[in-house]
């Protein structure tokens, strides 16, 4: 994150806060910590009951409660939740991302853990997610479905490829090293979640959370978790339709967060392509002595000019983003003092 001075300032603020928290950190604090396990559901009657039981039988030193946020299930999901006597909220809007944002407004717990209702993420791994948070070693902990702990076939090949491309794009833009930007198994303080500016309604919420957290200089810690094959109802994620939606959102998010890199790449693209007709024109001038290929002159000029415009847009956007972050930093400092 060396490319951003504003993040440097956030970093300083974060380090100060972290030091203060570490000094006051005790086992009693951990025991007093409340955790809300938020489960977004849409027609998961076959798996939700078992998942609730598994969460309830966890042995963790914190006060754990469960909140199911339902997207309008038409199967027996609601009945199962009622039978299990679990807190159930029906979301107002549509989509998993919207459900997660609405659920966060419903909880008064200190920490939120998001987990899918399809029981593909093992709740037994939850202590791994909570530990770095409780020890103040991370601001967001993500369960990463690395190959070694993943059941064979749990993620389709196409989705693995998509995940890799998104991780690479994020890591290039943010200078990070995330390995599973699409994971839905995440833990963070409720306050932190509410500070993230999230607009995603659907499955883009995960990449948005990752980039937003990185842009704010928050520490993302990834812990390897198991990941099972979906055995209940079919997935709600359409790899093509949702993949395109995620890619589109990621492009816009990165454009908003690191505009100079984003438009800088477009600039480079135009310049590299523009060199070809420019070379042609130069070669003609040197060998023939005069330029006859006017289309090549026009084409290379257009490409260079378009590239230059992209660069100017990138520089201006970067200035806007940096001053916005500075303002955010000043406001948060004011609110803290
Ligand atoms: N509340 C709510 N939950 C949803 C919605 N769409 C999907 N889910 C739930 O979100 C979780 C992740 O969805 P899933 O289909 O497993 O996606 P995948 O894990 O990416 O294949 C599951 O528990 C779904 O039941 C929705 O529109 N609203
Ligand atoms: Mg799932």
C-alpha cells in the first residue's frame, strides 16, 4: 500500500487505536464479547437446521447468537428456523449483499461472522476466524478455501478461475495478497462493517468488502478453512451471470479506489497499440522520405491522444480520491477526539 499517502495516515491512526486496545485487552473482555453469526438464506431447508445445531454446539469463549436473514424462501426454511427457535429476519430488499447489510443493522453484537446456509463452510472453523479479531491482530478475517482443505469438486473449475482472476486484479491494484476474495465466510467487528461503504446487493458484496477494507488500510487476515460440496438445494450463484456482475462491479470499485492504476493501464494500452501505426509512419518517412499513409498518421494520433486523455482522467481522479480520503481521515480523527 506504499502508493497511497492517505492510507499512510489511516495506518497511523489505526496503529494508535490498536495500541490502546492492546493495552486494555483481557480474558474478561473476550468473555464479554458478543458474536452474531449472520446466515443469509434463500431456500436452504435441507442444510440450515443442521448448521444451526453445529453453531450452537461450538465451544467458544464468547457469547454467540445466530441471526438468519431470509431472502423470501418458499421451501421449508422458515419452518425449520422457527422449530430451531432462531432469530429470523426477512430481508426487505433482494440479493445476498443487501441481506448482509440489512442484517448488520439488526444486530447489537460486537462482532459479526457471516456464513452461508448451505453448510459448505464448516462452523467448526469459526474459532480460527475469531482469534485474530479477539487478539486485535486483524480487522477482518476471511476463511480462505485453499485447495488442501477443500473437498474435491466443492468449487467448480470455472469459479476457481474467476476467483483467481479477481484475486490477481485486487492484489495488483491494492498491493495486497488475498487468496480468496469471493469467500462468504468472514468475521469482523460490527463497527468496522458499518464503516465500510458497501453498495453491492448481490454476490459482489465479497469483493467489495475486500477492496473497501484494503482501501481503508484495514488488516485482512486469511485463515485456511475447509470447504465442502454443496449437498442441499442448488447454488443461487449463476457462474456466468453473477461472474460478469462481479467483474463489472470490481472494475468500477477499482476505478474508484485506485484510478491512476486503472486509467494508467488504459493509457499504456493505447500507447502500445498506437506505436504500431506510428512506427509505420516513421519508417516511411525515413525510407521513402515523405509520408503518404495519412490513415496511419490519423490512427496513431487518435490512439496517442485517447491514451493521453485516459492518463489525465486518471491523474484527476486520483487527486479527487486522495482528497476524499484525506477528508474522511480528518472527519474520523475529529469524531475520535
Ligand atoms: N437472504 C438472502 N440470501 C441469499 C440470497 N441469495 C443467496 N443467498 C444465500 O447466500 C448464501 C450463498 O449463496 P450460494 O448460492 O451458496 O452461493 P455460492 O456459495 O457462491 O455458491 C446461501 O446461504 C444462500 O442461501 C438472497 O437473495 N437473499
Ligand atoms: Mg454457498
